């Protein structure tokens, strides 16, 4: 028997029909955090000349102004994370690949801030970056759902 496509086909089957259902709850929570963080970063970049001081921090990097070199890097990372979060929440086909890139960038920045920068600049002390733990699981989860996500 030939299967017909109806507007209510998603209600007729019990198969996964939303890409968002592939994401675990902890990733969905972080999506909202980074959607908000990306919007705040965009606002900070737009209003940066009006701001005298703000505290920015991500992956062990700290800045007091969005227009400093570190501040621009932190804001651009938050913007990228916001774009990735948007793509995952609104089920864009490119989102898992962008999330994999986001996780790799995050792991690389953490490792640089943990293993290289403290030895180059004595004023910065060694700190174990615990962000590596969720970043690793985020990377593995995105790699495991990438093909399923793209086929839906």
C-alpha cells in the first residue's frame, strides 16, 4: 500500500519528527543561556562606546571592556555560540556541524588558556578549566546526532 503524505502525517506515526528531540535536556538549557548571551554580546558591541566598564569572561579569558582585544574575542565567541544555539533550537540543517566547530573552538581556547598562556605570562596563573568536561560531552553528542539530524 502506498503511503500518502497528509498535513497530519506527523500525528499518525510515532517516529521522531523534530530535530530538537535529538537534543538532551542539558543541551537545551545551555541553548537558552547562549541565545541570551549572544544577544547580550551583540548589544555590548553595539553600545560598547557608551559603556565605561563591564566584566566579560569566557573559557578563562577576562576583559573589562567589549572593545579591548580580549573583549572582542569574548564577544565574538558569544555571538558564534548564540548563532549555533539559534540553529539548534530552530532545527537548522547546518546546526550540528556548527555545534561541532563551536565545541572544538571551545576546547582549543580552554586548552590554550590552561596550558600555554600561564607559562607565557607569569601574571596569569594556571587554572584547571572545568568547561572542558561539558564541552567534550557536547562534542560527542553533536557528532553522534549529526547524520540523523541532517536526514530529518
